[in-house]
C-alpha cells in the first residue's frame, strides 16, 4: 500500500504571549520571554510564583468575541484554550467542513492533565457545602478528552475523535497519530494538537514538591534556561496549539495554502523511571532515529531540531547526548542548529509538542531559527551542539525535527519538510 502524503494547511495557538500564532512567533523570534508572575491564583504558601500564564486570555476572548460567555462557564480553561486555537487553525486553513464528508474530518487533541481548575473548584464546593453541591457539569468539564469533543462539536467534525494522554508528549503523539491516520486513509483532514491549563494550586504545588520547578521568583524571565550551567528546573506554561493536517491531493484540489509537509514520526518508551529520563538518552535517540527513517532521509538532512529542552539537569544532558548520537556534534555536523523555545514560553505540558511543531513549521516557512534564551554559560556536561544562544538566526530549513518526552518515559519525534 502506498502511504498518502500529509501536509499542514492551518495553524492556531494560545500561548503565554496571548491568542494567535502571530503574537507567539513574533515574540519568540525576538527572543522575548512570556514568563511572569502569576495572577490567577493566590500565591500565599507557594514557593514558586511565576509561569507561562496566558494572562490576557479572558480579556482577549471578550474583546474579540472568541467564545460565548455562557458556553465558557461550562468549559474548563484547557478546553477554552483548545476551542480558540482550533478556531484560528480552521479559519487559517480556509477549510469549509460543511462542504466535506464530516466522517472524513477528524479531531485528535490531547491534554496531559485535563481540567485541574475544575477539580480544585468543585472539590472545594464539596468540602465546603457537601457532596451534592458540585456542578452538574463537573465531569464533562474535567475529563481530558472533552477538548477533543468540544472541538469536534464546534466544527462539525464527525470522523476519528480521540485524546492521547502521554504527559508532556501528548500533543506530539496526537499530531503523529493524526499523520498516520491520514496516511492510511482513515481520514482526509484532522484537527490535531494539544491543550493544557495546569497553573493551578495543585499543578504548581505538586510540581514544586517534586522538585522539578525553577524557584527564581526574583527574575522569572531568566528562570527557564535550558543547557545553562545555572539552570535550576523547568518553568510551567499553559495554552494550546492546533494544526490542520490534510491529505496532499485533498489540499491541492481545494487550493489550500500549504505550510509544510509532515514526513516522519518516531515513538518509543524509556522503560526506566516514573519521572527521570534514561540518562543514556537511548529511548530519545531511538525515537529520533525512527522518525528520520520514516521520513526516508539521512540524519545529515535535518537542519533544525526543536528540542524538548526543559531546563532540567538530567533531561538536558540526556537529550543532548541523544541528539549528538544520531546527528553528530559540532565537530562532525556543523550545519545542525538546535534550540529550546521553552526558554521563552515555558513548558506547556500536553500542548508543548504541538506548539513546538508550529515553531518547526514557521522556521521552515520563514527561514528563521528561534533562539535558546538565557544561555549564558553552557553546561560542559551537555553535548557540544549549536544551541542558537540568545538571538534568532537566519538559515535555510528544509527539514526540522521536534522532540517531546513525557513522564513515564514516553517519547515522540516528528519530522517536518519544506513543501
């Protein structure tokens, strides 16, 4: 069987920089940080006071009439993000689903945690007023698959509909599985990506006690510093990112704009630890190797890698070793450029694979590679790679690879190609 070709025809985002891909991309190619003091929760007792919060979201929604106010009250924040990002992506693609067979249009949207905000508020209602006092919408608001459900209802997509939950690899797996589904003729178009809203008391508190977060409260914009010797943990972010994946001939027939082609997908498991990556980077390396093999290219063909690059000691070292193992280091591959945009938008957990896929797509389209900011003193323990420190660089990008690795050792790599 000949696999069908799959292209990206629309993109949408909600990020710490606000609603819209333009705000996101313009900010990261300037090397700006979206990390700031949190405003939505009381910080008393918390040891970490900052993150990649979408602080303008409610105002933007109201000003631009992005969501119905009554409808918003029946959605957790993570679902609201997904709806707004999907609206932008569908509009950007100029896809009229009413003119399609709705059973050939699918939705694959993941979330690592689902409705943390709803969990907290409704649990408090039960504790304060009794077990029958939670909202009747509690369950449909908090379950992780509701973002995919709501997006499908919003756009009339009746085909494949699922939510993949693999922690920080969730939306990378969503994009990859959507790619496979179109390749094998299970759909013509899929709305794919991820969403997350874990900047809540439980999200912030639990990651803090796990000792994974940076505690640089005095300089939040400098807290996320992948590959820097002075990094002290990752920075939580929130938001959503959606890609419209479409079979090539279907896209050409309707005259769609094509951002890039998706050509490779690799997935593995570390089988090592609940939280820590395999220090050898073996699972990450294999995922990248499989993605490159799937794309039918050689490692030397990849021009840019958007790394998982969370700004943790173990993770940065393991991934950099894995990259060097497959692609070579600066001594053997001077052309490869590598950066972690989490230095600017933070770690958006279940949305991170999709937002970083958009980074790869825009880098291909515009010939600009965003930087790893806050990289002032490179850790001698990380592999010798060009991490594009602090300033974006212009470069031709024909192939870009995005890595996402989740707690539990779940790894995903995606390869995008210039169309």
